């Protein structure tokens, strides 16, 4: 196994350390804000289409799988408190540069598919908010225009402040709490049918188990985001101590909110209407409180929630691609920085082009583009989570000189099997999802092969000593 240069072993540089500004409260808001977003706003209807009124069950199962994987992330981030996430853990465990690259590129691809999902959800809510009848082509044009706007903001440079994150998180959470309060309001007025929440209605000829795993594969998209918090390790005060408690608290809060939201939605809206809608939460608002002015405001709350998700994910994707170009594991042109804006303009253009291609391709080939793109995001991240759960077991032989979280061995074992199962076709995923994921990874592998042989021919030495440089 090749040796990874640790933070202590690296030669000293003039670069200062990142400022440790994140305490427990700010870290909790970061985790909750990163998890909340597009998934529950856009995919609740598709999840209900798979299992009927018991749409809360896939969210609960997804929460369980996320909790298992979070334990592995907690052991690794408290053991190696560096800002590199899954790529760092894979490199330390396997020591194979191609595996490290593949994990990094998969994470990058998941950012693009997640942002593409958000752009479709943004377009659908805008259509509903302004009561436009533009059809599928109109949604496509708005989604592409929105992605171009995200690229423009990305190019200009975005300084994310804690205050901005707090405000956006509160807006996202408020949108979901509105649904829950409307559910209580409708219940007291006798307008909600909560008997529906125990009714399993599987689609096509699927048995209950396959229907639940298919729906869980979609619901898991709503739970992702907790893994991003490990990239804040170097900006968190005493991460080995506060990360476990805050991570578990953040996951529990979002899990409870999702279950309550899904119960409310299926109690207020017939399953058939949910299955055909890209704005399921808006339907619940209209059904539960038809006379309240929140009906006109809610689409714009949803737009803010998914817009924030898109921007964060495209920022992550472009910077990760920039890091891979800088390390010469992908063409060095991706490390080009605009002299005026000081942003990685080539990487921004490339990731935006990929998003354009994804949105256009899926819109023309899939009956439900949001479910396909969201399902692809979950597939890519579940693959990464499988690797992380295995890595934590391999790295048990690597001791460190400080206390850290230690997950019971059974948890990463069960987590690895659960994530791996949800990756396979046995989970009931649509074949288009695998095709989209394969196309993205094929692009990355082709670029990697070209770069590898170019470097070899020119005698260029790669700088990939530490995967933390990828982020």
C-alpha cells in the first residue's frame, strides 16, 4: 500500500490553517441545511407512487441506512480531521490512485446530478407559482436557464457566509414546517385522511419488499448531505468531541421532519395526484389550507430551497474538478483560474456543460426526469458510502494518537451491505439511472486515461500526494 502524506509529515508552508469558526450550533445548522432541500420537495410524490400511503416507510429506512453510514463517517472524520472526505478515506484504506480518483469523480458527478435535479424542481415550482402552461419543453428551457444563472454566480465567485447559510436553512426548514402545521390544521378540521398512511399500494407487479427498496433508493436522495459536513473538519472547534453528537442530532431532526411531512402529504392528497406531480408539497398546501395566502407564496419557498441546493452542489463539483486538474489526474486545463474573478472558469464551464447535457438527455428519454436525476444522485453516493463503510473496517489497523469516535463493528458491516444492495438492480432501480451514472463515470475514466498516458509520454510527474488537495 502506498503511503499517504499526513498533515504532520508535510513540509511546512506559508499557508495559514483554516480558521476554526464552527461550534456545535453552527455545525448543526450546516448539517441540517445541507440535508434539507430538493429531495423531499420534489420526490415525495414518486415515493408515494411506489408504496402508496406508507410513503413515510422509505424515508425511515433511508434514515436508518444514513445513520449506519454516518457512524462510519464519524469514526473517520474524528480519526482524520482533514477536509477531504471520502477521497481521503479511500486513499488511506486502499492506497490506489485510480480508486481515489474514481471516488472523487463519483462525488463530483453526484453534485452535478443533484444540481440538475434541483434545476428541474426549480422550473416546476416556477411554472406552478406563476400558473404557466408551458409544458415539458417550457420546464426544460427554464431548467437550462436556471443552470446558466448558477454558472454565472459560480463564475463571479461566491463567498459563503455563516449568516447566509443560516437564513437559507431557516427558509428550507420553514417550508417543511408549514406542511406539518397544515397537517395538524387539517386533522383538527377533519379534512385529512390519516388512515391512508398505513396503506401499502405497490406499483406494477412488485412485492412489498422490492417496492420499499425502490422507494428507499429515491428517498435516500433526501437524506444525503450529511457527508459534506466532514469537509468542515478543519474549520470546526474540537471536531473529535462535537462531531458525533451534532451529526446524530442533525440526522434525527431531518429524519423526523421528513417522516412527518410524508405522513401529512399522503393524508391530504390522493396518491394518484401525488404520483403525477413534480410539486407534491404544493398540492398538500392547496389541499390542506385552500383559503390561506401561503398557497401563492409556497412555490417560491420551494424555489429558494432547491436553488440553494443547486448552487452549493455546482460549487462543490467545479472546485473538485479544479483540484483534480491541479493534481494532474485530469487534464491540467481544468485548473485554469480566471485572472479577474479568481474562479476556476474552465471547470465551471465543463461541469455546467455536463449539467446541460444531463438535463436535456433525461428530459427527452425519461418520463420522470426528476426521479431519474435524483435516483442517479442516490446511486452514485450509495456507491461511495459502500466504499466508506469498507474503508473504516480496513483502517481499524491504523492507530492515531488522539481519542476518536469508534463505531461498533456491526454497524459499518451492515451499512456496507445495505448500501451495496441499494446500488444493485435488485433494489428495483430503473435502468435509465444506471445508464446515466455509467455515462458520467465513463467520461471521467476517459479523461483519466488520456491524462495518465499524456503524463507518462511527457514525463510529467503527478502531484497527487494527498487527496485533501482535491477539495
